[in-house]
């Protein structure tokens, strides 16, 4: 019981394949892995109704091993070679291309994490400045100032957007209320009050209330 608990608590390490130096171990590993690979391809063919085959070369055999059969593999190869070169190479990957794509994905993930980390640091900087724990005069790094200004401008734009939406919503609610009760007079503050909405109402009505005709 203790061994099971200890095993569950241990972190699972990532397997990194490497060449097996000992010949006997290498042969046993080849046999086991080959069976597993054939099983996977067979299951994929059955479950997804796709055609596939395997050609496995090994120095210990005089001829390559083919699954599921040599005629089936030859037929699929004939179909493949009959395709235009662009179609054949569209999803083709060699080891170099696979590693290149993998590195590219890792770089994109790293860039995303760096961007998220920068945003968190800027948020922390802004909170410390607003709470008085850090004076703006103490911020001397140009990168920090640039990030802070960018976030402030973004928040200002969000506040303006929310304010415009609320104004448009109130404006439409007043129109609906006035339409439901003909005896109610809605005061928008005269021409000056209506002018406040002239630059926003049409755009915001179309954006937030596309099915409303004002």
C-alpha cells in the first residue's frame, strides 16, 4: 500500500528516446514496439475506415516486413504516386520538418507566456502605483513606462466602450418605455441631450442590437 502511494506521488518523467547500445535489449525492444505499431495502424484502419500500411526495414532480416500485405501496400503506393506532387507533399513530414514544426510551436507558446507575464507585471505595477506602494517617479525603466501607458490607454478605451454601450442601452430602453406608454414623455435634455448620442447611437445600435430598428 505504501509503495502504491509513493508511486502515485512521484512525478511522471517524460520519455526521451535514444539509441539502445546493447544488441539483445535492442532486438527485444524492436519486437515489442513493432507489435505495438502494427496494432495501432490496424486499429486506426478499422476505427476510422482509412487505408494504411507499414514497411519496416531491419538489418536482421533479408527483406523488409510489410503490413498488412505486399499487394495492398503496392496498391496504396500506386495510388499515392499517381497524385500530383503538390498533393503528395502537402502533409508529408520528415524528421527535420517535424522538429522544425515542433520548435515553432514551442516558440509560439514561449511568446504567449512572455506576453502574459508582461501583462501580469504591468497589472502589478499599476496596482502598486494606485495603492501608493510605488511612486511613478520611481519608474525609470522605459519598458515599464511603455507597458504602463499602453495598459492605461487600453483600459481607458474599455471604459469608453462600456460607457457608450450603457448610454445606448438606456436610450433604447427609454424609447421602448415611451412606446409602451404613450402618455409618458421622455426627456433627453433637449437638443443638447440628444446630441450626446449622435456620434454613438447608430453604431452601437447596429453592433449590440442588430435586429432593432430605431
